[in-house]
C-alpha cells in the first residue's frame, strides 16, 4: 500500500494571485463592517471564491461587477476600492492568458 506524500514545492500561478486578491478583499470587508450592504458584498465575495466559480471563471466577472457596483454606492474605505481594482486587473490578465492558450 502506498501513501500520498505532500509535494515539496508548489508552482505559483496567476490563479494564486487571484485567490490572494479575493482573500484580501474578504478580509478588508470583514475588518470594516457597517457600510451600506456590506453583508451583500461579503456574500458575493464568498460566491466569487467558491469552487464552482473558480472552475467556471466566466462566472467571476459578473460577480466582480456586482461587487464593484455595491462598493460604488456604499461608503467603503479606499482600500476596498483599490483591492477590487487589483482583482479586476488580475482577472483580465487571466482571461488574456486563456485566450492566448497559456497555462493558468
């Protein structure tokens, strides 16, 4: 009987950058509750980070736009706006890599 051994290293990909952005945004929202619709924003961030969305990346862009719209209508800290923009840029890069046939 063989046992699974953990790999000694992991290859960093753009998807790990995307995951890091979503995690950072989630943390910012949790650390700054109380703005208008913060619970809705948190719900949609969790949905964007879900396995189903990551497996079907075309679902992520509409969720990001929804989150961006909620942030635009609410009095959110600038750090949240900045993180949303970073995620947007990373997601666009992911789509471009897919279009070019590159490994993500």
